[in-house]
């Protein structure tokens, strides 16, 4: 008979794998509004992982984290982004990725790299967590990749927020959650960052009349400017 | 304990009050008053630490190492507030920012101070992360305060780069916590630095070294280490000048402080393995590269504030290198360098603020003849740059000399690289400085009303530290050195 704990651990692994999958979807999604929805799903999945870990490990304070994540990452931030996208008239914005094959291949390479990096952590008893740490590191790095390859400010913010999801996943599954103070602090920082991102969307559009961040290129090493 | 709480709470309350306060004239004075209260409390805190040893409570912990940075932070906050009151009023009168912008400025100034003081005094690595990220959030709106396309671009770059960097640092923090779970009897305290330090030997060395790489890249972005330094010159050159002064003088220190604390943990964990100095070597590598690259880039700058921000990268690189060498001599030198660099660099940015008001531009090519238009500004700039370049009577010379001797002791060949770097940086600064101070005066250039008190105080202190370091200060730094390295210098 299978003991209940490994089953729940398996569920955690499956959910974490789906989080990684959503990262790939997010990376390649061309329609902005759909990308925001994918991000919301990712947040919901991370919240689900948290809830399962709470049930498996008997860590009641994680239920609170799950609710916090669900509220913040799956509802509030996607809603804010959605509203901003409508106010900035980006509902129908489609941005094709330059070199999509290459980018997805790079993401695959990052996943392999993550597994390689945590390989030395293989010890008895750490095998389960190693998987999760690798998956969450991959989510973080794919978020980073997304910020590099997407030129649109809102898409970059999505990359940033999905990095945060990866970090949260790492904290929850590898260590059964950070202390409450830290978790609240991080959530507060993320929320403030989101509000500031909103302010910046308007400032950027005001200054370059677009949200294509690649056009922000006035600041260079000034020696070249005058030659 | 009371002193510690007042030091922290004064800026937090100040930020809220200043956000609500409508009167601009009053806001400058309130800003000043809050900074004074905070400095007074920080002084009392330092006194109590000197008499009774470390102050612990409520998740905060102040020992000889961070108390000196707390006092330094509160002090530079006060002198910059003295400078910023008339300066920002002038900026507002010229229409570069709105009244709403001024309210944001004052509120965020104090919020920034609060996050930095919290980062310095907290004993929890998670709270440290939250506070450093908070410092980015507080300053990002200030960088874009003037709303020019350049300022918005600089702020976006700052936000994204530091956001990403600090996210990697959080991953490193999670890994540290993960290592603590398997090592400590009470895993709930796995982020409390003092507990971790006590049991550093039992932290898993492989996990800790991976964690340190992430932490180094993360906090290193904030220190301005090459190649993660890209945000720094932009943010410094486009933001308001008082902001440049506190960013350069204080924020970079706080990030470096975090790295040193983390290095102490990793060193403890790696002791007895095959590569016990991994963290130190990483710091030395990044520090040296930053130092040399920034020294070269100094030559190519056309914007005065950009130039001095590269000088900040150079000096942060030198300090990182010093902490990387380890050992009492290098650590003492790096601690002293932190102190004198902060004082000198904030004095430079304040002077540069006056110089740009005189010339009406930040372009080095158009700032000319300061010494004839307004001798006091010209002389201040000359003396301050002489100090930062490491001329003998000033404190920067002392600390650089200590760092050079330490390098000679530990890695003799690297002394050559350091001396070359210092010479290149010196040439870069002076080739731009000479025409700005002595060149022909452009027509119609008029003196501005300048408050020279902060500059005089800072440069006076740097001179004093160069001539004779007072005994109690030397012992203070020595106690900090002992905390970090485990042995005395003096």
C-alpha cells in the first residue's frame, strides 16, 4: 500500500511540472491578454502547490500563504494588468517573438541547466526536494529569458512576476515556506512593484508614445553621441 | 533598544507625514527635522553599543559592524537633507518638477532612509531582502522625477535590472534557508543571521556555495559590480542630485554590507572543505574587474554625474576586493574606505549639484571656469576630487594605502593591477576636472546661492580621518574587523 505522504508529494511534483509548462506557454504566447490569463493560471497552480504542501507536511501556516498567493498572484495582479492593458488600449496587442524556435530551445537548455546545477545536492533524503528546486529555478530563469526577449513593457512585467512565482514555489516546496514576516514583506514588495509598474507604463507611453521598450535607447555611453 | 526603535521609526513616520503634508516650504524643514531626530537616536545607539555591547530584540540586532553604518547612513541623510531643502525648491521653481512631484520626493526620501536602516539593523536574511527591494521601490520614482524621456528610461532600466538581480538574491536566500532546515535544531530560525552564524559549520557546503553565487549576483547588482552595473550611471545621472548623493553614498554600502554578512556564513560553512575561500575569491574577482573597468570608463564620460557614478563603481569594486581578501588588515581598510568614500562621494554630488546649477547643464564640455564664477564651488570640487582620487592628506589615501598593503601581503601580483587602476582613474578624473574648474568662463555665467555647510563638514571629516584617525573610531572599526574576521588588527 502506498503511504499517503508520497502520494501527496507526487501531486506536488505534478503541479510543479504544470507550473513549468505554463512558463513555456507564457514565454511563447503572442497575444498579451492571453498571456495575462496564462499568468493567472500559473499563480493559481502555485497556490495549489502551497495548499498541497500544507496538507502533506501538516504546516497550517502554509494555508494562509496559499490564500495569499491565490489572492495576489491569481486574482489581484492579473486583474490590475488586465485593467492596465485595457486603459492602454493593448487588448488586441499581438507581439510575435523574434526567433521563437531559438528562444524555446534556450528555455529547454535552461531547464537542463537547472537540473545540472542542483545535481550536487543529491544526498539521501533530498531527492524529492531536488526536483522541486530544479523546477522552480527553471521557472525563475525562463522568466528572466522572457524579460530579455520580449520588447513590450507589459510582457516584461509578466516575466518579472513569473520569476516571483518561481521563487515562491522554491520557498514553499523546498523549505515548507519562509517565516511569515518575510512572506508578508515579499508580498507587500510585489504589490508595490506592480503599482509602480502601472505608473511607469503611463510614463513610458507619455515619453516614447509606445510601450515597446526597445525604443528606450537614448541613454548610451555618451562619448558616441557627439561624434 | 529605545534608541534603535527611534532611529528606525522616525523616518517611517516622517515618510507618512511628508506624503500627507501639502505645504512645500514646511516639507523641507520637516524632512530636516526627521533626519536630525534619526541621527540623534543613531548616536545614542552607537553610545549604548560601545558601552554595553550589542543591542538585540524584535528581530533586530545591532553590533559593532552595523552600528557604524547606521550612524553613517543617518549622518549623510541629515547633511543631504540640509542640501536638498533649498536645492529642490530651486528645481521646483524652475518647473522641472510639479508640487506633487515634490511631495513624492520628500516622502520617498524618508521611506528610502527607513528601508536602508531596516536592512542594516535586521537580523533576518528575509527581512534584509525585503528592505533592500524596498529601497529600490522607494527610489525608482525619484529617478524618473523630472519626467524627461531619459529619466523615464533610466528609471525603467533601474527597476528592471535591480528587480531581476534582487529576485536572484531571493533565490539564494531560499537556498540558505533550505540549507538551514537540514542543519539546525530549530528550523524556524533558519533565516536569523546570528543563529546561522553560530551553526555555520553544519550548513551544507555545496548548497551554501550555490546560494552564494545567486546572492552575489543579486546583491552585487545593487553594489554596482561589473557587469551588472548598467543601471547605476543612468540612475545617477538622470535622478535629482540629492538622490545621487544618497544612492552613491549609502545604498551601495548597504548592498555591500549584505554581501559581507553572507560571506561570513559561507566562510563558516566552507571551512574544512577543499575550497574554503570560494566566497572571498569570487568577491575579489568581481571587485577587481569592476574596479578596472570603471576606471577605464571614467575617461569616456561626457556627463559630470555619470563620470562620478563610474567613480563610485570603481570604489565599490575596491571595497569588494578588500572584503574578498579577508584578513584583518584588508577588512579594516575596506571598512575605513566605506566610511571615507561615502563622506567624500556625497560631498562631491552636492558640489556637482551647485556646479550644474551654475552652468545650467550636466555636460562636462559646457561646465567651465567654476573657480572664477564662484570660487567656493570651484575649490570644493577641486578638493573633493583630489580627496576621492586618493591624494595624501585625505582619508581615502589612508584606506587605499591599507588596502594596497594588504594586497601586497596576500596577492603581491595584484598590487600592480590596483596601482595601475588607481592611476588610470586619477588621470580620468583630472583630465575632465581641470577645464571645468579653470577653463574660460562662458558669458553670462552667474554664481548661485550655495549652502556649503554639508560639503565643508564632510570634507573636514575626511581630512581629519586622513591626518589622524581618532582613537575611539579606530577601536570601533577594529571591533568590527574582529567581528568579521575573528582577529584584531590593532
